[in-house]
C-alpha cells in the first residue's frame, strides 16, 4: 500500500516513533549477502535492528513487538515510521545516515531499481525456505532480495446491518448482497440508497473520498490497479519485466466507480481536498455510511474508533466493480507490496540480528504478534508455512481468505507495484482532486496519466 502498498488513519501515528534499548552504534559496510538467521537467545547480544516501517497505521504495534523482542533477547530494536506517502523520501534520508535502517521496505520491481544495491541476497535465508509460494518473494538479478510481510486484500468494505435495512425497503434495487456482482447493479443500489439515505439514517452511501495530498493512495494506487491490471492482461505484459508505457485503456471504467464514490458520498466532492483516510474510516465506524473502499488492515482502526457501531459480524468485503466485461467473476485485490529487505551495507552482526528478528516474528515465539489484532498485534495473513492452522482473528482478514477460496472467482493481483514512481502517483492524485472540484476534464486526467507514466518510467531507467 503502500502501499502501498500507503495508509494512515485517525488513530495511527504518522510521526517517527522509536524504541531504543541501549545505545545505537554506527553501521559499517558489510557483506552484500545476509547470513541465514540462527537461533535467538538472551545471551550476549551482537548487532542491533533498525526497522523503517512502511505502515503508519501499525506504528504502535511494531513498537510493542520491538519492545517484546528486546525484553526477550536483549537485542536493541529501533522502529521508525514514515508518515503516509513519504516512505521513499524518508528512506533516502535515513539511508544517508551512519546508523541507517537494517530492515527496510522495497515496494516491488520499481523500488528495486532504486534500492537494489542495498538489498542483501536472501536466497538461502531460513525464512525464505518457509514461503508458501516462492513467487511471492521479490527477486532481482536472479536472487531473492525481499520477503513479504503479509498477503493483504482490499475492496469495498460494507456494513451488512445497513445493507439489510436497505434490502427491506420498498422498491430496493436488490434483496441481498449476492445480487451485487457487477458495476451496473452496484450503481443502481448505491444511487437508490442515496435517494433513501434519510430512511437508512446515513449521510451517504460511501465514506468520503480522501483526496488530501498524502491521503489519496486509495485512488491513485489501489483503485488505479484494477484498470491497469486488465490492460496488462490484454497485452500479456508481466509487471516484473517493467512497464514503460500504458494507454489507460480502461480509463472510463475507472471513471465509472470514481464518479459513483464522489456522487454518493457523505461529503460534497468540492470539499474532498481536506479529507483524510482517517476521516473516511471514522465515518464508516460511526455508521454514517454503508461502504468504504479500503483493505483488511483497517479493521483495528474501525474497532478502536470511539463510538464505533459496526459489529465484527457485520463487516464484509465486496469486489471493486468498474464495469469491465466478465467482472461477475472478479474477486478482491489480493497481494503484497511490503517486501522486507536487509541492508547489505549494514554490518554483518546487524544483518544477522535483523534476520533473527524476522525469524522470531515469522517462525518463532513472535508468531502470535503477526496473526492477532489489537494494540500489539498486526492481524497479518502471513505467507509462510509456519502459520498453517493459524489465521488472523479479525473479520476482514477472514473475509480475504474466504474470497481467495471462492470457486470460480479470480483474484485481482497487486500490479500497482509496476507504477513508475511515487511522483507519478502524486501527480495522478492531484489530477483526481482537480477533476473532483471541476477544475479539470476527465480527458485531461487520462492524458496526463499516460504522459506522466511514460515520463517517470523513462526517468527511472
């Protein structure tokens, strides 16, 4: 997300957080290959860990996990969290320091172009051998260079209680969620719900479309993923090979769903430049709307919102339908963009300490922190065989797993890892805001998307 992969909510900390236990010595240039992680213990600790976190909404959780690991092993662990939309900028700043991150996040092939020289070879690392699917690893120059922290899913989250209330109204355009399996039906239902919002006790069908700078990743990345995935499928283009240009072939399909969000929202679209993801999360949690586009990671923020009225049993996922042919068989967008990389320029001791930390979290005593949700849990769907029989306890993560296993349903991959740069995403987000405010035509948005993609892709070569 983040995307990333991406993501900040009202309850999240966007400022830098650090947990320091003992002094942090300077990192020195070490081997380009990280040693395989060994066992952890409380004996004299060598090395230290500095994790630059990509996920602002889980800053508190990673801080708690760092403390637990230090208490157990004596290994100093520092966690710093980049504010939403600033990860690349923060990473560049931190990597220039003598005590640079020992674990950092690379968001896929495009990120590897920038950070490849800092990525240690993880091909023979112990954790790599536990992947449930070897294709989930980030590869570069014939080596495994990044390991996924989680498999995640996103779509349209809905409140079943509000939808059931609507289905009972006279003239409802559907009688159950099973009938909503394409854009045409979703549009008919959403517009009818807007007409009847006073009867439903809501301010709008969809939560506010957050278009504030740095808060627009749901639209300039996650939503854009769907039409781009379909375009890449048409041309048989693999994201790992790099995508130098696109035509935004399905721009009108993108406009379909984006307009539906804008026109059936809790907030006038001219005011969206001041709205954050946290605002939309709060609106959904308080029952002010029936739907919100987001991912399984948002449950902890919804559940912790003061005044939350959404029961765990009522929070469900619907695919993001845009009007594409055959979308009745479309599922959620499921994948990963959070690849943990070990800094090859850190000392050998720090590289080993960092892999030990990841091993503890994904194969050892720290595994419960990965699957449980709450103040000290991540609620991740972990793609490692050590988690067989272990699944996250939050309802949205369970929904992702259910959609993955539905017969005849095709998951939408996270192809946004091929988007050429953060600058491209920022430009697209700014154009979307101008469109929402009536300052730019849709043709202008489409043309800028195509031009900026080609320009940024060329600049990254």
